[in-house]
C-alpha cells in the first residue's frame, strides 16, 4: 500500500480513532481536536511543505502526519503523541513497503507535542507549525458564553476572529496573522497559553531555514 493521504483517510481505524478522540475531548471540554482540526492541520502542512519546496514524498508525509497527529488522544491526553505514533505504526507497518515514509511520519507524530517537541526531520518541523498555529473561534465546542469566558483556552480561541499563515519563499519568513477581539480577551491571555507554542513554531521555522513572525491586530509581536 502506498502511504498517501487518500489511503490514510479511507482507513477505518484512523477514521474511528479521530471520532473517538473528538468524543473524549468534547467530554473533557477541550477545544476541537477532531476532524476539523485534523483537516486544517493537514491542509496547512501541505501549504507549508509545497511553498518551501519540499519533495513530493515529504509533502505527502506532512499531509498524513497533519491529519493523524492527534489520533492518540482517545487513549490518553498527556501522552497522546506517543500513543498516536504507536497506533499509526501498528496500523500500517504490515501494509506498506515504504518504511522510510512510515518512520518519518511516526517520528513527526511522536515529536509534535508542545512539552516534548523534537525536530527530527522536515515533516516534524512542518507539523509543529501547522498544529500550533491553529487557533480560532471555530475550535471552541462549548456553546455557553459564560463557560467560554471562564476557561482560558476556550476564551482565547473564541477571541480569534481570523487566522492566516503566510509563507514567503523570497524573504524566508513564515508569518502567523491573527485578528483578536480584545473585548473577549487580551493579548496577554493569548501569550499565557500560546507563548511556548509560538517558540516551537519559531524553532521549527528556523529548522526549515525560515524565520517566524507573529502579527496580532497588525502589531508584530515576534
């Protein structure tokens, strides 16, 4: 079996693991880690990989890692990156002859978590940027406005009205552009939970030979 995104999306186990992750984290009042997030990270990973000129195989591996990076959450949130990598390996190790691709994807999934981020290959760097840059009001599953405002992750995501990732191949700069509703939360609140994530994005961009910039409400902050 070829390791390509079409085959991965058609796999019933991957599909069910994403469903179960979505159910579990919904019950824990987390922001979206289900199909919406999987597709956005996948699409963003492809955008990054294509724009910076990675090989076709690396683009495919980045897409797959982006789509599958959170599948381990239904087992355990704290070590979801390790569980996800093991699950992916277990599903596909006897189905593909592309061992290099399998190893690359497994490494990227295992290394994407913010507390254990490790840059081992281009795919891991692309995945970290694609994942950590996904902050938006559409990630908030809670519908009670009072509860949203009480929980900082929901509140900060709810405050982000637009999110765009620009990759400039000429200037070698990757820029995350956000519009934040300051009536909902503050930029300080954003940095309270996203500062480390932005640092990982910067390190990942550097690994790829790029600089990373963060612009919130037209102000350059990183």
